């Protein structure tokens, strides 16, 4: 199976994967259909579908089927069938952020920081627990920009514009009191019961090994590959902070790591020295996600 997925993808590959995920979203929501769920499912699908195009922009997958397949399996295994609108919006905004920040056009990246700030602010409005994304963008600006102060100003300008618009609309609608529950700090709930996520331990161990292997062979990689992989790791770290601090038993938060995990694991599988290791690792990922899906869906744990 690994050899089959290692073949080069073509123009028809992404629509096939998107079509499959559309079918998954429809199946899981058809029995609980209402206007709100339809909107959330639509946003979720757009965010997931848009991520497929991020594989091309980040260009770390060698244009093979493997990361696309892994991402599809991750989404299938981690998608609970119904999402909070905050998670759905986070998936969509994360895809937009990745498309903008990994663009090969330097001019687009420089001029997009106002939009990036607006997206981060919008993300916070729908899901305040995603505040680490703002830190991720700030780190990215400092590490990659020649005009750090100017780009940070653009970023914060985007945040201010959305914040001003939001408070203006709320004031117009006569929502003039502040709900303290909206403030995410001080409401961290660390995961204390790990039984439900036990099936994902093999994947976690493989991710740790993949990161270790990356830094072990860091000097052998091209500067572009090092930059993009580091970008992906910092992005993953921002998602991981949100998951550790706020997930508790809301396992749909794990969807935030589906995209970076797919790339990291696909690269790890590609560089394993033996074919049998690649095949066994691939099936272990699939079985782990299916087991997790069965355990959470049927409440087996």
C-alpha cells in the first residue's frame, strides 16, 4: 500500500479526496440535520477541503498521494460528526493562514499581514482558545521579515480593525456587557484522563521520532526545506498549546493537528530505511485512528 501511495498525485487527486470527505461529513450529519449544523458542517468542509491545497503551497510532500491519504484518514478518524462552530472556523482560518504565510510570492506575503491579523482576530472571536496562533504569527514575522516593525504594525492593524468592527456591531445590537467566560486565560483544563487517547500513542511516538529525525539530519536538508519544516513545527506547536490547555475531553481539538501531522508523518515514512518499516508504520497509523474513532464514537473506553 505504501508503494501505491508513493506514486505522484495528479490534478484529479485532490477532488477525489475532497469528494470522499464531503461524503463523510454528509453521512455524519444527515441524522442531525438543522440549519445550524448545516452551517457548521459547511464551514468544516471548506476548511478541510482548503487544507488539501495547502499541501501544494507548502511543498513538503513531494507531490505524492501519501500526505493526502494520511490527512484524509486523520480527518475521518478525528472528526466526531458534529463540531463546535469555533473549531470549524479555526479549521477554515488555519487553512487561509497557511495559504497566505507559505505563499511563494514574497510580495503577497508582505501585503497580507493586515489580512492575517484580521483572520487571527476573527479566529479568536469564534474560538478564544486559539490565541496561541497570534503568537505563532508574531514569531513568524520576527523570524522572516526584513521590516519587522512595519509588518507587526500591519498585523496588529488587522486585529484592531476586526476588534473595532466586532465591538461596533455588538454595541449596535445592544450587547454592552462583557461575558468573563469569553476570556480564555485562567480556564485551562489539562487532560487528566488519557484512556480515550490511548489508541493515538503510536502516532504520537512516530511524530516525536519524526521531529527527532528531522533535527538529526538538519544539516543535510536544503535551506528551503529547513525553513518550511520549521514553519510547520512552530505552527504545530501553536496548535499543541491550545490542545494541551483547553482540549480536556473535547477531542475534536485534535483536528487542528491533522494537517501538520500528515506532512510530518509522510516525510518520516518516506525516509524510513526499510520498506517493511514504511508499510507497518502506515498501517499502524491507520489502525490507531480507526481504533480511536471506534472508541470515541461507540464510547468503548
